[in-house]
C-alpha cells in the first residue's frame, strides 16, 4: 500500500497544459511512495478522455468518475474513501508542487505526532508569472480564522484517520468554502495544524480586472464564517468579520485588487 494518497477533483478542465503540469509536479516528487487519485466530477466535455491520457504517464495514477457534477467537496470525499495511504495530500489542477513538497511534509508529520495536518506557504502566480508570496501563520490558532482561512488548501497533507471523524461538508453553502469549513470543523474537535514556513507549492491566483466570485458565493461564505466561529467559540470576536466577503464584493475593483496585492505579498519583498 502507498503511504500517501494524493487526491484531486477535476471538472470540465479548461487548461489541459496546466493539468499536465500539475500532475507532472507530483510525478517528479523526490518522495515516491504515493498514489494519485483524480476524480472526474461529472465533466460534460472531453476531460475524462484527457484524464485517460494522463493516466498513461505513471502507473500510480488512478482515474475515477461519476456521471453528475456534485462539487469539489463530494469529489474529495469520494477520493478519500478510495485512498489506501496513511496520509491524504491535496492537489489542484492548476497548481504546481515543488519537488520536495511531499518529502518535507511527510517527514514533519512523522516526527510531530501531535500535529494532525500540515500545509505550507506558497508562491502566487498567474499567466504572467510569479506575482506574490502567500504567507500563513506557522502554528494557527482559532483566532487566525477570523480574517481568512490560515491554510492554503492545495498545500495540505492530512492524517487519513481524521476523515473518520470529519469530512468535507457537501452543504450548498460550502460550495466555494469547503476548505474553510473543513479546517474550522477540525479545530472545533481539537485537531491541530501547522504550516511549514517554506514555499512548497506554486499557487495559481488570478489578479485580473474582474472579481471572480459572485455575490451569492460571498453571502454563502458569511454563513460559513458564522457557523465556524460559533463552533470554535469565537463568535463574539468574529462578528465584525462575518460580512467581510460581502463588503469586499461591494468595493471598487481597483481597491479590491490592491487589497489582494497586499495579502499576497510582493515576491522578493
């Protein structure tokens, strides 16, 4: 059995080159004891055919599919249910893992039994190249959930046994916040996470002229924040932050873009 199961959900892949690049970054890992489970989340285009070609790149790649699109949370739960590894590593179809990512994260979890999942910081890039570094607190506490999720989802590696207790929520309000909900649920049950202070992933984040999150998703995030803060006993101090995603959706684009650039600190500075 492999020690690590890398799980990815894909739906109607629009950039086959990015998907190949992402998969190749796992194949190139210095840590080799892994399986790669890629779930086709009910794609309606040629994504499954593309994934069948990708499967030929390495015998450790496994492709699964179902007919109807059910969202990333369902896809990840399904992938985890099929996983044979002791650890579950996340990966998205437009990001790039550094070649020593898994080696460093598994070594950390092996030597820190008190930690249940581990992430890292990341370089931020778009089609024009690297434009920032997204930093995360090394030892996130519950108050670190107030401004935003203190983990970068595709950098995370979990001990598989925690998914016997907590799974990704498939509630409609979590459609774009499945990672935020998962980690707040984990913290509410006493699990602990850590962020290695190295850039172990190149994280794709567009920073163009349009906001890519519709207002309905921002309202859903406000609900997610309310529920998560309440579970973790930080609702009182969290009240000013519940409407943060809605407020950001209302401000002018040029101010929104500047806020994003501050959050994703300029590369090299």
